[in-house]
């Protein structure tokens, strides 16, 4: 069976994984992200350690901005020194296999579409809902990244004229519905607040209620524009669904078009803690499959 090698490049951690076409992770090497030269060297050494002759393709999941067509990582804010890095050329030269690149939200969407709760859907949206807020899009049965890989930057939508800051904008979707936004209440992390809310803390409960209302408002914009079959939500929603969902659904019913809601499912990410690993693998698998179809 063909194997695939995935490279998940993050601001604090990186991972290189070997897996198969079913998304099964067979081996993994994880390490901290440091300076550019050290991290790139560690990525290549980990890839070399895991590489097998039946590896068919490589996939890279990395925060944007990037140019997936040219294979360039373009100065992500969480990766200082990664300026116009030709990551696909580097990997293809090193390993002699085709390599493919997607931003992390797009990669997560592809993974959930391939092996998770968006499987079989023609139109799906994945919301990261973690430290930040981003979206990955599947439209008409294909991943969609836009003209310059900037589609799905949902965190930049302004929900209110003022409020918490996310994506450099006050009152943004990211400021309202992310771990970074929740921290601005000064009451602890999203995890701290979830524990407090589950123990009956009224202030923490209200923070999560507002989070849910704002999540519903943001999703309503997306649903009205894209009319997806499913919105899959990761991280905070996945872990604190009972604190968020009732308020999210109430706002969605108020804000979104009824006909769009009738055909919509909202689900937590299925792939859980393995999502980052499987996201990188899915970029390799789907890029390779698409290339074979074209050829």
C-alpha cells in the first residue's frame, strides 16, 4: 500500500508523520519549533528517519500566508525567518517525491473531508476555533483556497464595531471566538473558563454563552454566503460543546436563512487530537490523487 509523509509546521511545535491512504498514522516525530535553520534541519532529518521507498508523496500543513502553487511559505507571523521559503522545492529535491502545500486551516478541512465528519460532502466548512479563528473550504467537491490562498480568513470578519482584538481588528470573529479572544477577559484560558463554567461559575458561564452567540453570528454569515452541507468546528467547540451549542443554535436560527439551515449540520471535528497530523497527511494524499487523475 502507498505511504505518505506529512510535515506539520507550527509556531510552537512541528511534527513529521508517516501514514497510509486511510489516514492511519504509523510513525511520528515531534519537536519544538525554534529558529528557521534549526527547525528546517529538524524537519528534513525527521523526514529522512521516517521515509520509506513506498512513500508516494509528501504534504505540508503550515500557517499562512503562503503560495501553494509556487510552493512558498511567505513570512507567517508565528514563524519568524520563514520568508519566501521554497519548501516544496526543498522537499522534492531531498526526497525525490512530489510534494504539496496547504495552509493549516485548509489542510484540516481536507482531513475532515477525507476521513472525518465532512466525508462525502460536496460543500463543507471547517472552522479552527482554537488560538485563532480560520476556515478551510470544500466547495463543489474540491478544496478551495481562492486566488492567492487567502480564502477562508473568517477570523477577519468584523462582528461588532468594538470589542476584543483578533486578526488585528477589534470586534472581529477571531476576537470573539478564539482562545486568544477569551484570554482578553482576564479570567484565564479557554480551558480554565470551561472548568469554572462546568463547576457553576456564573461569569465563566456567561463568557461561554457569549462565545456561543458570537459563533452563531459568524457561522450565519458563512452559511448565507456558501450554503454548505456541514460546518465542522475544532478545538474549543469540540471540547466545550455543551457550553456553546445552545447559544450558537439560538443565534443561528435568528440570523441565518431558514432554507440554508434546513440542509446544514454542525459537528465537532472527528479527528480530535490527531487532526494536525492527519491534516498534513491529507495534503499529501489528496494532492497525489488529484495529480494522478490529471495525468
